[in-house]
C-alpha cells in the first residue's frame, strides 16, 4: 500500500471515529421528531365514515414525508410506492396512498387539527432548553409576522381563493395567502416556525384588511397555544396602527414595528420638535467589528403614535448606518414598547433588523430550497391546499430543529456544502438503499459510504 493510500485510510478512520462520537439529543433528532409527527397525526379524528383502507395518519404522514424528502410533486412522491421500505420504516407508515387518494383523504382534514403538532415540536425545544439562547434582551422571544402568497392563477381556483381584479383589463387573478409566524434571533440563522394563519376570502377587500384580520386570529391562537410565553412581535410599517397595537396589548405581546415618515407625519413632526427642544437622546457608536461602520441613533420616549391616537404613547427609535469607506448609508425607524436605553440600543437595532428573517430564512427557503412553496399540490374542494401548506411547514420546522440542535445533521450538511446538494444525496440514498433510520442515513452521508443492499 502506498504512503498516499495509507494516509487516506488513516484519515478515513479518524473521520469515522469522529462520526461515531456524534451523539444525538433524545427528542431533537430526525427519528424522534418523525415519531412525534406520527403520534400527533394518529390523534386526529378521521373524518371518513366506516372502514377505511388507508388510515388518516398514513395519509398525513405521506404528505409530511413528501415535503421532508423535498419531492418536487405528488407524482414524484407517488413513484416511491414502488420501493416503499424506507418510507414504512423511517416514517412509520403502514400504507402509502397514491397521489389521487392522498388528495381525496387530506381534502377533508380540518386544518385546526394540525395545530397541536406545532406545539409538540415546540415542546421538544423547550424540554431541551434550546430556546434559552434565543431569548432577546432578557424580555422575550422575537416573533416575526408577515403575509405571503403561495398560489396564484388566472384559471385555476377554488372557493377558498382570494380574487384580485386588474383595474386596467378587469382580468381576475385567483390566489391564496397566509400569515407566517417564526421565532428568530439576530445571532441565530434558524427560524422556528409556528402554525401559520390562512388569509380567508371574507377577511377584507384590501391587502391591509386581509392581513390584519388574519393576524388578529393568529395572535389569539398563539396566546391560547402558549399562554405564558413572552413574545416580542416584530413587523413592518403596515402594522404601525392603533387597532393593531390594541390587539397586541390585549394578548400581552410586546412589539417592534417599523414606521415610515410618509405614513406617520404627525409622529415624525413630534420627533423633530423633540430634537429641537433637546428632548431626544442622540448618540453615535463605532462598530466593534468593522471600524468603517458607524451607528447613529435617536430615541424619543412617550411619543404619540399619530394625530388621531395621541393617547397611544410609544418609544420611537431612529437609526442610521454609515459605511465611511463606501459612503453607503441606511436608515430605519421603529416604534416599540420595550425599554430602550443607550446601553441596549445596538442590541435593540439588531433585533429589529432581524425582521427580514421571516422573508429570507423562511419564505425564500420554502420557495427556493426544495420545499416547493408556491407549487400547486392541489386546491381540493375543502381544505386541501391549506393542509398541504401546514404539512410543508411542519417538515420545515423539523428540518430547522435539526439544523439548530442535531450535530449529526449539521455535520452531514456541512460535508455536502449546500442544502440542495444535501437533500439530493438524501433522496438518492432513499431511492438506492434499504435504510432503517435517518440516523443511519446521515451517518452514511457523513462517511461517504453506501448503505449495502440486503442479499
């Protein structure tokens, strides 16, 4: 054996040893989380009368598995029925429905019955004390809320679809939207999604009304699901209005809301007056990591929200970031009920700017990283499209928990560089080999070793 070959073998042995030393957290690895999903699906009452060939739990787990494996369509997932061993063992299914049967079964599922599964996964995070490092400003957890569309067509539609009529042509576009919710932290890449709320046809005639009514429902359900959690709702400037702040206060949520001068002229005039009278706190701080960056702040306490609601007093925070090398300047402003001081204003700013994580780390990931958010898996006649969205979100939640907590998942993902490459290797192993657990699959990916087929 050549010296080069011996070196490779020794390096390989060291890698395998390191791999073998990777231990999994009891409730926060793929196999445990899949079992949690399966148990939760098994508790949902079947809406179909009489005896059934395929259980509701198997149909729901099949939909979950499709999104977990990042199959691009129901047809692609349907091909797995030709070699179903891994689905049956890893995802704990008894039978796998064909694509048509899956649609028929899932269409009648009440989406509300899927909410407890988000709580079950969240409870595993709490049990593992993972959320402690996501605590923000020692106050609570940043909760990003935002609306997004997940279906649009000028021809296909169902009774659940919203309608948008072109002012120029009168053409109708049918679409579906939901309000997403995710726990984030400025120092954490992962976003922990909570159960979203679908925007319904009766919610209003404008985008603002639709989102506002859906968010109101979402706040109530979140508080019911997590009565003692301290949340800091982080939203864009569309939410900086008195009725919405009343809703936040009713359900005991703190808030960080963006504001724009064009929408809040009275507030900005008050701030300008406070600056003239020396009543504003103004400070400039050099960036600790990049000396070319300068952070400038302006804080005004007990500022009236607007002319119509002068009794609604908020803390106003304005921020400028200047890059002294490039000359690039960024400007943001927010209102909040948090206690912002000169000592914590930089921390506050980083949390407020983490609002983009709901778009980049959640919606964009779902749309561009294999989950096919936006693909029409089926509209159905009742709840099919919403059920598919919830199953997709549950698969994403399980993946995010693994990314945050599972060292084996983290190591295998790092080995294959990108998420797209990683998911591709997972699917290849699923197609090519008989595998008993996701732990076995991840370890084979980490060691670049195939799982041998049985003789």
